[in-house]
């Protein structure tokens, strides 16, 4: 099997992370975000749905997220296209229409979509979660669902991040930006666990740093950057991945100079942990991801980078640790354990009545506390008190420190039933947790557990155990290492102890040691008749005998020396080291080595923290307490010899030694002490005869010595009685303090209940505050847009000098432009007054209010020409005021200055009339010019003669009202109303005269309308000619 996979696929993410997806060896339980019991709408997925060939970047934000989104997309280059899809998940108010889509579109040329049910993901696109919806990513599609949890308890970012991690594994990318609370932390952890890329906004650049700080407390992300730099970093990351290529390498054991072996050696020497026997594919993906983060092209460069940057070793170590755990992970398996195993181990604890359980690779302790809860529940069912010891170990000191504190976030305990959460957890508020909701395991449960840093591969195991729960550790170990660990577990268990493994693990190669109790749920029991392995057979040496690549150029046979040292240490550990106990300065037991039953016994009463002073047998307790106090006070070694300790009715001589531990654990601030207890063997000495009294020695001296000894003994007895009395008084005081403490606990429970109610109200208010902050940011952006639009409109209206007035339905003035004050007498105080109350500067126009009301009633625009008192002409237009929703909210009146056009029109009208006046003098025919109202504009001398009056009497008068014109008035009226009503001219129209005789013949009339360039009639031209009835002459 080759260690690395050839990255030959064209997909950038496949090139980056080793091609094949990591086997789903441990089916992960749903996180808190997944367990929101989402009711998803029915949707059909394509059975051939494939993972996208481009990265999907999930971005989570809450309050202050709009500014972070803006900075991110402004930093995203427009060209070339990023070849990614971006999904924005923000806390939005459920009853408010989000403006986020329109706001984001301003900062990027990429198309922005609000997600719809079943929408397919496309590259170079931005997708935004709609309000009041939970979002998941399933089979290449978006799935929307209505939220089930109450407002304030929803975690939409965690939910989407988790679904993206489940679907895309190492191809997922998660970014946590500004916001309050802790949403996104668990989802980001899920993405990192699957090998995806994680980014967190630098807290000091966020408007609200709650979410970034929460994410940084939970994981060590790949990048911590301001949003504007994230886009550039993503581009560099994937640019490197597209150009990267990894050469096929042979197995590690075939090449002693393999560069990966040197990396393993660095980890082992600097951190004390050996990963060389872990599954190579898993290790390869993690190392390659660290290389991609630092833009390194090959493993030799990464080795040099490790040697130059000590912090990268810690980052790689954290990368290699796969801390996947949760409370009651795989509920069915824990239910089987509760029914089939827990009652059995309570029946007959085999180690001096103590129930002993070991949880190796416990991570942050959720699994260990789950076992403690099962034990507590069964203990309550039996109504008996048992001494329960649960040892939880891990190689990650940070995880152990978190587990020991017993503090867990709200999403971590979301899988627990409400009954268990209320019974075994307390809701606390920590100053370091900020706005996060934190629960702490009750002290009674915490007292059952002992957390310590231990490497199951190299450190000695616990012994005499009733149950070992090692779930999902073996799947990451190589085959050879698994064959060593399983017998080690068999050695640590009692003859019929139980082994609880993960869903993808088994004991196939060790079936002679274990039998299956529940094969489906991976519960096994040690076989009674199997040969118990010795510690030396199952424990590896401290350093492997196989030759390793040395990091030093000149080292002579280091492996041989280390092997001899290992052999010596193992021999001393097994044969020469007496019983020893690692304790704190108060005597709390942290670790027990060897058999201590000769010296210690469980203390009667309620089970709590195992204290060595309380467990000490008669004859050892007082000296042990005094020696431990002295060692803690003076920080020096204290030795007490030949103590008489009562065991089973007999007294044994015991040597007590207490040594301060020079290098305590990093996560423990208090000093530690090693208590060594060694039984002194009884020697059969020959009977000693009393020394004879020398001759001459006075017998009085002997008598005085006896009296002195008796006096000293009496004094010693009195002091012992005094100390005993003092101890009794101290115990009485302790009892009183314990009673007071119980009262305080009762008060504390009441306060805790009140605090929980306040915390619930705080959560709801916090959620509402986040939503309001998001809405406020959107509205501020909208207000800014409206302000800009208003400024643009004002400048536009002022620049065009179009007088504009806006009125409402009641004809009250809403606003007006400065130019309107020249036409209607307006001042700023007139806003809100009816338009009819104002005085206008228009000539002969009094229907202003009525025309506006007519337009509002009919919705038909009105247009007319008006003239101001200053002599200017305006085109007045009255139109309905319509909103974007096509709702009429008033009217808008505009006045466009047409004075120049009006002058041109008048000049145009006068030009043909002047030309006509000139022509009148050159013809003898009767010619007459009328305006559109049939008033006489001009006429020549024959025309005045025909009309029968003087020019000054006729000009300006209507033709139809001239009585001296002896023509038939009905015929004349018919000429204009009939003949010229539908035509521009009329020829050979016979106009009869009143009292027509042969001497006074009729008139032939030719009439024509003179039109302007817009086909409007300027005036009418009439030509008259007399005609006899006999001849019927015509013009």
C-alpha cells in the first residue's frame, strides 16, 4: 500500500487533499445543530447527484455581518472569476423582508440569489439564506425548512456548516464573521474535523467579536484574518492547490530516509507522541492540508518549515488529533450498554468493592461523563452507594483541561434529554465565556472521574477494570498497532470485564481474548479461560528498537542505547517500585500505581473525591496528614519510617515517603506530590538479653531512666489525647460547615432556577437584538441610498429649473422646488397648507385646485398653457403621483417655461399674416383673413367694399356678426361648420346673397386653412368673386 495518492484529477480540491474521500469509518453523531428536528419539505434528489467540482464557501455572520460581507467581497478580485460558490448564512428577523440580497449585489459583479427550495449550486455565484428558514446542503441542492426551535435557540450557521461538512468532507470551507453568541463554532469544528478549510475573522476587526472568539476557543482555525484579506488568502490557497502535485512514494518502512519519518521523529522528540503507526492515508491528508495552508510545494519544504517554526509542530499535532465526541454518541449503542453491561458490573465489582472504568482517548470528556451518568442512574435505581472510579485519559492536554472543568456549551448538551440536562447539569455564567450559555456537570458526577494525560500506546494502562470504553480510536491506528492495543485492554480488564468499541471497530484478530456480547453495538467481554497477558508482553518499550532516521548527523547507535534504557526502566517498574499514589497538596488522588490495599481503604459515607488521608488505614492517617502538610509547606521530601499500620487486625511496619513532583501537568496550577508506601519486611532477630549492670555503676541511674521514660510516655499519651480531641473538634466544625454548605446549596438552587429563567429571557432578547442589529444595518444602508437619491433628485430638479409642486389627496402641499416660488407665492411654512389657500401669479387662471382634483378623480393627466404676471408662458402638466406599488398618493404639478417657444409661435403666426397683407395690395379680388374664432384679421379694399363698412369698424369683429354683409347667414355658417370642419380647404362654394337679383348676383367662395408645422390652424383665408345666376361663373 502506498503512503500517498497521485493527485491526478483536475478538481482543485481533489488535487489539494489527496483525491479520495476519507472512509467513513466512524459515523458521526449529529451535532447540536443537526438535532433541531427539522421538518424538511418533500423534495426529490437526483440519484446521480455529484459533488461540485468547485469549492463551496459557507460564511456565517450575525450582528455586524453586513460590514464584514462588504469588506470580504470588496477584497474579492473581479477578474479572474474565483470559481467558487459563496453561501451567506446570517441571523435574520423572521418577520422582516431582508434587503441583504440588494445590498450585497452592490459590492460584487457576481450574481446574488436568495435561496429557494431545491436550488442547484453554481460556481461564481452568491447565495443568501431567506428569513425564517433553516438551511441544509444535501446532494448538491439547498434544502429549506421552517425552524422548530424557539427564537433565540436556533443555530442556523451550525446547521448549514454541519450539513456541508457531511456532504463535502474535506472540500468544505467555513468562515465565521462578526456576531454575538456562539453560532458557527460547532459547525466550524465539524468542517475542520472532516479536513476542510476554516477561517475566522480577527476579533479586533469585528463589530461584535462574540462569534469569532467563541470559534477561536473551540478550534485552532487555519487562518485568522480581517474579512478584506480572506478573499486574497482563498485565492492563494486554491492557486497553490491547482499547481500542486504529489509524487507516489513507497511505504515508510521501505525507505529509512523517508521525509515523513523525519516528521514523525520531530513530533515524537518535541511532543513525546509517535504517529508513525497511525493509518497512513489519514496522516497524509492532514499533512498535505498543512502544506496547502502555508503554500508549500513538497514534503521536504514542509519538513524545513517544521524545523524552523516550533509553533507549526503544535498546529500539526492539533491537526492530527481527531476530537470527535459528544454526549451519548450513538444512542442505540449506549442504550445497549445500559441494558446489558451496566447492571452486570454493578453486581460484583472485583477490585475491593470499587467499580473501575477506563475511557482512553476521551477527548473533551463527553463520553466519560455519559458513562458516569449511566452509573449514577443505575446507582439511584438500586438505591445503594457504590465507590465508582472512572479514569478518562487522552494525549491532548487542552482537551483534558476542558474535560476536567466540566463546562460545556449549549450546543454540546443539545443531544441530552431535558431530564438528564436538568438533573446532572447546572447552567452557569462564566466571565471568560462572554455571552455564551454554558452548562457544568454536577460535582457528584465530576467526583466519579479522574482525568489525566496518557498515551495508550506507550504509557502503562490501568488495571483491574470492569469496563473499558474505547470508541473510534482503533479506526485511526494501523493494523500492527491495533494488534498491540487489544491485548493491552485484555490485560487491563478483570477476568470477565467488558470492552465497548466504536461502530466500525472489532476484535477480529483477538477473538481468543474476547467474545461478542452484542456484535451489532460492538460490546465484548473478556474470555474467562484465556491466558492473561503480562504487562511486558502487551506494553511497547518506551522507544522502538527498529532503526529510525536520526535528526542529528552524528549520533552513534542511539536506538541500541534507548533500548537498553527501556529494558532497565521496565524491569525497575515491575520489580522494584513499591506502591505509589500521585496526589494534590490537599491529598486528592490523581493516579494510583501498584497495589495499595495494604495501606488504603475506601472511606465510609458518600462517594466523593478520593482523598488519600481519608482512605489511610489506622496507624497511617495521622502521620500521612502531617507529612503531606509538611511537604506542601516546605516543598521538600518527607520520610517517615516504621509506621505501625493496622491491616486485618494485625500491625505491619510501613515506610512512608512523600516526594514533590518537579514537573506537574501543564493544565494543573497546583503542585503535585508522589506518596510512596513500602511495607518493611519482618526480620527474625535473636532474642536480646538485658545488658548487665557494670560493677560499680549505681543502680539509681537505672531507676531514674525508667522514671524518665515513663514520664515521657505519659506526656506523649497526653499529647496524643489532646490531638485526638482537637481532631474531633475539627470534625465537628466540619460537620457544621457541611450543614451550612447544604443550606447554601439549597439557596443556590433557588437562585439557579431564577438565573435560568433570566438566562432564557436573555437569550430571547439577545436573539432579537441580533436581528434588530441586522435590520438596522440594512436600513442604514437603505437610508443612505435614499439620501443619495434625494440629493440627486433635488439637484436634477434644480438643474432643469422645472417648477414642481407635490400635493397629497387632500391637496395639501407636500414639497416644492425653489423655481415654483416664482409662479405661486410659496414659502417653506406653506408645506401642509391646501394649495387653494395660496395666491398664484398666473393670469386668467382660477381653476388650479379644481383641475388637480379632476386629475385625482379621473387619473387622466391634464396639460395646458398658462401665463404669469411677469409675461412668461408655462406648460402646466398635472399628473397622478404613483408609488412603486402603483398606489396613487397625490398629484405632481410641473411648470415648464415655454416663453421662447410661445414668442416663436406668435412670430410664426404673424409672418404669413404680414405676407398676406402685402399680397392684398396686389390683387383686385376680395380677400379676407379670419382667425380660428372667425374674427377678421385683415382684408383688402374689395373685401371691405363687399362687407359694406370701413376697415376700422370691421377688423377684429366676427364675420358672422357683421350685419352689413348681405349674405345668407346660414349658408355662411355652413361653410365653416360643415365644409371646413373635416377639410383644410373648400372650393367653389356658392354663397347666396340676401335679396339676390340679376343686378346683385351671388358669391363664389374659396376657403383654405393656413396651418403651421404642427398642423395647427393659424388663420383662414377667404377669396370672394361675384357670379351671375345665368352664367354660373366661378372663381
